């Protein structure tokens, strides 16, 4: 008998999908979802977005953009479970139950919370918790509920989420120890370095640095952004280093093995930055062009996207319900 491995991951709906999300998360996830023995759960972490900002239009727009992004890139909603976190209230119900089992001290150690406190301390603010919402503080519990609600085996995430997975395991362990074995302990699957792209300013591409290249923009906008990528001031004809070069590092995520080899030689020969950027632009465009066309169609058919998500939520609930019932019974919440 082949055992089914449950793979689960989510994207917070607080920004516009960028090419780092594309090659680092979405394409590899879609790829793995078609492997035999894998059942995939991909979702829009829309309740997580409320932690990052209180801009209702941004949360709403971003939810649509990210949903359409997955679908445009080839996600088959019949093969995977694809849903919006907020359509599955079982998750937030579980988050409450887990929060009652989780030591506050565990959350005191969470990176995102500690970073907020460190900023306050640096600025010598009287209250170290200034500006910290309970949402930010409880973030790791909501994320644990996302994962444990489906007894996921494997969670592909970026390096920055590693601690959250460790906390999820801690929380699950504690629950299982006290109430009986209910939850699967999930494994983090940390993306390889190659999945992390530099942004146009050379730092990691991230919506929080405002240095991203969106997947779905007009060709001219794409061209402009590629032109803006920061380089050093070496002249044409002077050999250039590939390791530290943003253009090269983005290029290798989109180009074939042959093209990468060729580009390495061109760097040694001192390719001009303008010519390197042209090559980069053409490989990005080649990849995103077909997705852009499907995306444009989805923008015109928003109810199709809505219906796909509603169907996905039903599938997700069918998996979550029996697990949540077990949890409720285990903690003593049951009929007389
Ligand atoms: N916190 C994740 C991020 O910011 C998004 C996320 C929310 C997630 N819930 C999840 C990822 C559950 C994996 C599993 O990237």
C-alpha cells in the first residue's frame, strides 16, 4: 500500500505575487503536487494578513491576486485542496484550543515578536510591547492550527519560517502528551538557497523591502524593473563576478542549464550590464508570458476563482471536521 504524504503550505495575502514567490514557492509546490503519493493542501493565509496591516482593500485585492496567481501558474484545483483560510473556520477554532495549551513563554521567544520588542528597546520606548498586537504575538499559534488541522506531514517554507515549524511540533507534542495522540508532527521542508531571489536593490526579494519584481505586470514595467536592478560600476569588457551579482542570481532561476553555462562565459568575457539585463529580461518574459495570459482571463472571471475556492473549502472542511471532532472530544467539549 502506498502511504499518502500530506504536503501543506500557505501564502499570506498581504502583497502582490512576485517572481521570488514564483520560483521559490509556487512552481515547486505545483510540481510536487503531481507526484504520486502526495496529497497537497495549498491555501491563502488571509487571516495572517490582518497581522501585518489593517488595510482592508489590500487584504481583499491581495487574496484575489494570490489565488489567481496559483491558478494561472497551472495549479489544478481538482488534484489538490486549494482554499482560503477564512473559509475554514475549523482552523480558527483549533487555534483557540491550541492557545490554551501553549505556554506564553514559548511565544515570547518567537522571532517576529522579539524583533518588535528589540526595536522598542533600541528606541528606548517605555513599553517594550508598544505596537505589538495580540495577532502578532499569537501568529505562531494560528500557523500551527493551519498545519495541525490537516495533520500535514510536510510543510515547504522559507528559512524564516523554520522556528514556526519547531513551535508547531512543540505545541502538537504537548497536546498529544496530555490528551492523547491526535496530531501528526509536521516536518519543515526548507527551500533551497536557489529558491531565494535577490530583489532589485540586492537584498532578498521580499514585499517587506519593496524591492520585488511582480509576476503580472506589463512587459514595459517588467523591463523598467529589470533595468533598475542594482549592479556595481564595472565597465563593459571587465570580467564580472557571478556569485555576488543579482542579475546572474535571478537569471539562473529562469534559464536552462545551457543558458547558465553560456552566461558564465559572458561574465568572464566582461558582458555589459545592459546586455546582461536584456538576457535576464528575455528569460523572465519567456517564463511569465503564458501565465500572464491565463491571469488576465481570471481577472475577467472573478466568480470562477471564487467558486474554485468555495469548492476547495468544502474539501478542506471534509478533512478538518473529523480531526476537529476528535480534538473537541479529547478536551472534553462534547454532548451530554
Ligand atoms: N507564515 C507564512 C509566511 O509568512 C505563511 C503561512 C501561514 C504558512 N500559515 C502557514 C506557511 C502554514 C506554511 C504553513 O510565509
